[in-house]
C-alpha cells in the first residue's frame, strides 16, 4: 500500500445515502473551497428534495435517487468516487477502495448505513429487505410462494404484513403486540382490524416521501469531478446499496401465487431461534442471535473514538447524553439531521469554531404511515425509559383515530397520533414547553374542545 500513489482530500465522506450526501452538501456550503470526496459503493446518490419543516421539529421531504453529476454540478469542489471502501487506516489517515485506489483524508465521516441482522445468510429462502436488489428478490420469490413467514416486529415487518397479497402470511413477533418498535398494545389493537379487511386508500392519505429514479451512470467504478474529467476504473459492480425508505414497496408487486387477497395469522411472543433447511429437521443445539446495536459510537460532535473520524446516519450509535425527550431510531429524518450536523461539526473543527448539539436532537419526532394511516410519534411516545412513573391518556375512534399522550409529573413527554388528528403541532409545543397540564386532566383529549384555542 505504501508504494501506491495516494490522492489526498481535506474531507472524505463514505456513503452516498441521505446522511453522506447531506454531510458533503453542508460541508461544501460552509467551506466552498474545501477539497471534498464522496466515496460510495452505489451507482446513485440519494438527495433530499421538497424539504418541508412541518413544525419546530417535525420534517417531511422527498428523496430522489440521482446521478453523481447532479452533486458535482452544484458543488464543483466535490469529487464523487464510485467504489466500495474496503479498509481504513486511521493512523495514516487513509483508506483503500475495492478497485485498489488509496485516498488520504484530513477529516473522514463514515455514513455507510446499516446492515440487516439476518437470522442466517446462507439460506436462499431467507431474505432481508434493505435495498432495491433485496426488494426485487423478494418480489421474485414471492411470485411463486403460497406461504411466507415474516419474522420481526419493526417497520419493515409492519409494512410487509399489510402489503403482501395472494399468499398466506404467518407473522412471528417476539412481543405480545404488533409494532412495538413504534407503538403500544393499544395502538396495535387499533390497527389489527386493517389486516383483516381489503386494503383501502384513505380519503386523505398523508404526504409521503417518494423516490424518483433516473438511469444509472454508465460503468461500474468511476470518479466524477466538476471538470468532467471522469476517470474510469474497471472493477465489477459493487453491491452495497442504500437503505430503502418510505413507499419502498410502491414500485414492486408484493403478490404471491394464490388467489386469496390477504390472510395474515399472528404468532405472538415468538422468537425465532433457528431456521432449518429441509435436510436439517432434527434436534440440534439452539442459539439465540445477539441483540447488539453494532453501530459506530459517536459523541455529541458526531466523532468516533478514532482521531478525525466522524460517523452519521444508520451506521452510528449516538452515545452522548440524550435530551430527556429524544432517542435514536434509524430513520430517514435522523440520517439527514446527523449528516447535516456532522458536516457542520467537521467544518467548525477546521475553522476553530465552537458548536453546540443541534436543536433537532432535543425532541424525537417522526411522521410516517402504517396500514395506510398517518402516524406521528413525538418524544417518549412509548414511555421509553420512564419506568412506571408515567400516566397515559387515550382517545380512540375505531377505524378513524388513535391518540395517546404520555404524561410524567403532569407534563407531556410523548404522544402517538394515528389518523388525521391535526394535533401534532399543539402537542409538540406542549412537550417542548413542559407546561404543567395537571389542571386540565382528561379534558386534554376531549374531542369537543378545540385544544389549539385552549392553549393559545
Ligand atoms: C425497507 C426499508 C424501509 C424503510 N422505511 C423507512 C421509512 O418509512 N421512514 C424512515 O424514516 N426510514 C425508513 N427506513 C430507514 C431509512 O431508509 C434509513 O434510516 C436511511 O436511509 C439511512 O440513511 P444512511 O445515509 O445512514 O444510510 P444508507 O441510505 O443505507 O446509505 C449508505 C450508503 O453507503 C454506501 N456504502 C455502504 N458501504 C460502503 C462502503 N464500504 N464503501 C462505500 N460506500 C458504502 C451505500 O452504497 C449507500 O450509498 C427504511 C429502511 C428500509 C431498509
Ligand atoms: N415507516 C417507517 O418509519 C419505517 C421505518 N423503518 C426503519 O428502517 C429500519 C429497518 O427496519 P426493520 O428491519 O423493521 O428494523 P427493526 O430493527 O426495527 O426490526 C427488526 C425486528 O425483528 C425482531 N427480531 C430480531 N430477531 C428476531 C428473532 N430471532 N425472532 C423474532 N423477531 C426478531 C426485532 O425484535 P427486537 O427489537 O426485540 O430485537 C425487531 O422487532 C429501522 O430503523 C426502522 O425504524 C422501516 C420501515 C418503515
């Protein structure tokens, strides 16, 4: 490695997903003269478009898959290198790519995303959904399937159980209720009937981020610079795509080989310990998969423990002391916020400026859609970390809305809003200003009171 010619950049960002692209954009806006490289294994970059700040902390945006040229035309200081990083040498501040090139950095930010924690990697019938390729493989295998088993209780399992048709679905969840990553047993009960009826398109669907895809750049391993002196290097295509996102299933047909529309049976408190191939259906020692987060630990400046190495997005684990109302979840919005903040921190470091943890890490907020209902999650929406020291207020109209408020010491610390409740902004304010709501009691959720006027 020592003999090979190195190219040096002031900043190198690894990963062309939302976190990496937001990071290079932020760096380039703050220091337009900086020599910045984005090294990515995927043939596109993901860019945030139609960004909209819905309220103080809630945000919505579209995501588009774009060719590299879009980035280098906008920021001429950026060089995009299409190859996978295969090794990092923190002592010498350098890294090596799959096509044999070596790049040195002054500051590095790793935004290479997460990896699905599959129960097994060597069984062709076990699929994990992460990127376009894996979603297409699912479509292919599903088309001949009469029965599938969905294992997991996160967002992907929720979406699959609702979307798959023409096939029996057995859904194995570890917990006593579905969707425990996002909500409690009450909300699960509200949603379950949607699994038993035909899929519906609600009158007012919430606005959802969507991908638009353009043709990939030709060639497999390339460098794109603003002066268009693209160097091409000839290794094969690299498979390390970006994580999909909202509406990932819109472009694919999730239909099995049967005529039935939807048939989901739930297996609660079911932790899959081993998956047998047909030849292995005999007693064998059992192992439970580790439940390790596995992310790169970062501090409140998005720095890892290695000198000059930052990380952002799904690949990192936020190890600073969190605000009482925020928690990390590997979501699109947090990938954008972390990438943006990492870019600011890197720029502040070289400009010798001080920087404080951004306001976006003050309150957890997420807008999404499950079973075709708009879902808004705020703060400690599931009473996370509160122990028994909290109370809940609930309001539910079957098939229409589910509203849950989490109170601690009389103050609102979290909320789950399912359906078109229109309460998100008011509740966000009540959570942020930590007003004592004891005098209002259950009136807080009285549907006959216009709560917005109440607190004006
Ligand atoms: C099926 C699915 C549905 C989802 N739905 C939602 C949703 O509805 N709402 C929501 O908020 N979030 C959702 N998410 C989560 C969201 O997609 C991720 O949190 C987000 O995309 C993470 O962005 P990132 O930039 O950190 O990583 P990624 O988008 O995964 O990008 C990682 C980048 O790093 C590159 N890379 C990886 N390894 C290397 C390497 N060695 N060298 C060079 N480059 C490398 C990849 O090619 C890619 O460009 C979903 C995720 C999945 C899988
Ligand atoms: N609409 C949205 O906002 C969506 C967001 N996403 C995000 O994308 C990312 C990836 O989604 P996803 O893969 O669903 O992530 P999650 O990690 O949230 O879900 C994985 C699920 O599988 C369960 N599990 C793991 N091992 C076993 C086992 N052996 N037997 C039974 N269950 C098991 C986990 O339980 P346990 O947690 O107890 O280990 C968990 O419920 C997440 O960050 C998610 O938040 C995805 C889809 C939609």
